[in-house]
C-alpha cells in the first residue's frame, strides 16, 4: 500500500490550507487504497484572517501545525520530523497558506522565500525520483524551489496571467489548464491542477484533484 504525504498549510482558504481541496486529496487517496501521511510546519501563520469579514485579525496569532490538525482530526506530523523515506509521494493542497505560510509568494511574488523544512522535503522527494503533486496556488511555491535546481518542469495554476507569468520568471514553464484537468510532467514526476484558482463549484475541484491523485499514484512505481 502506497503512503502519500499531504502537506497542509493551516486551516482555511485565506490564511491556511483550502479545506475542500485538502479533504478531496485525502478522500481520493483513501478511495484508491493509499494511506496518507499528513504534515505541516510547526510555525506561526503569517497572519490570521477573519473568514466571515475577510479582515486581518491583527491581535491574533495561530500555529500552522495546530490549525492543520483540525482537518485531519489531530493525525498529523511536524514536517521537520519526516523525510522522503517516510512516503512514496508528496502532495500540496492549495489555499493562501501555501503562499503565505509555506512560502511568501503572496507577499513577495517571484522573489519569495520558502519554508526551510518544506524546501528540504521537496528536494528530497525530487532526489528520490518520487512523484510530487501541487494544487491551486501551490505550484507557484514549487516553482520557487525548482528555480534552485536544474529541473525544467511544467506546471499549471489554470489561466491567471499574473501568477503564470511569475512562475515563468522563476524558470518553470506554465501551461494553461481547465479546472477539471491536470498537467503531468512524467519526466520529472510533477503533477498540478488548478482547483480553486478556477473552480466555482466543489465538484470541479473534486474532479481535478481526483485526476491528480490518480496520476501521482500511477507514477510511484514508474
């Protein structure tokens, strides 16, 4: 049975992991007979957003690992305690947490930094030739990591020209993709799907993520 790491960025679309995308990832892995290994960095969130009003709650601080634990009923690990040897593949659901907590893309664009432990694990996965999935905005974070490697990959965030252009500036090829589809770079074992970068309904996201999970699992033994 395959074990797939799922790295969460908190809990909630505007300051953490997108919950529908996270649950869809976990569901499709389970339906395919795979086990998931949930993880998150043990760091403070960049900020906390009131999801009712959209306002920044300046007097409140939350921990990414603690918040991510909400999605997986507490069954989660600190990413710093894990390595590529603990999993057969790795997937990053989206949500602004991928661009605010796992990286600083939301604030710094193509000049962003990436959390040290996230970057370490991604590089280990790449070196081990294990599949890597990224959903929604997470491919922008991935492009920043790939920039320091010799890998020339292709990813998608859908069709947004600004984000796609930033990905290109970081040295990764951006491919436009419909919401229910995904892009597979078989050579580098990198699979991406737009999800809520384009989705207007849960079902659209569900289908795209299902395709991504299928591709990730199919590339484990290739």
